[in-house]
């Protein structure tokens, strides 16, 4: 299983970005896909995750600004990020949980700065 993340970049405060992460390989249809982020000098933290059934969970910092969604036919998860703040600057990683197996994507840099 491989995860390919894309969509990061430089954006001004208040702007928006949409991250995508496509999983390839043999994937059991019941799984959880999510986004984590790691800022310099900080631990990696959960941003949001979504089950194959569509149930979602968000970190408090993401609630009301970020939306996670997925396309099960494409094994792809998305993160729509609006009203971005400088403190959202981090490397964003996608994660796939399948039963007891865990897979990580390579990370995509998001920088929020004027």
C-alpha cells in the first residue's frame, strides 16, 4: 500500500488550500483515513480523520475551518482548509488505518504567511 499526498503550498492568512491523498494497492474496504500535521519542534498531531462509512472526527483547532471527505471508489481522502492561520503552518501527512496496519504518506508542506 502506498499513499501519495498533494496540494500543499504557500498561502496568505485567511486563504484556502485543498489537500488530497490517494492510496494505492490492495486495501480492505473498511478503513480509516486521516490527516495529521507536524510543525517544527512539535509533535505530530491529528487534524481530522474519516471512516469508510463517513464518520468524521476533528481536532479542536480544525473544527469550523477544515473539512475532511473521501471518495471510496478512488481510495482518496481530501482536506479542505479554509480561513488558514499562520499557526496552521506544518507538514501535513495522510494516514491510512486498515485493521491493525498503519500506512503514512510522504507529507506535504503547508505554509501560511503574508
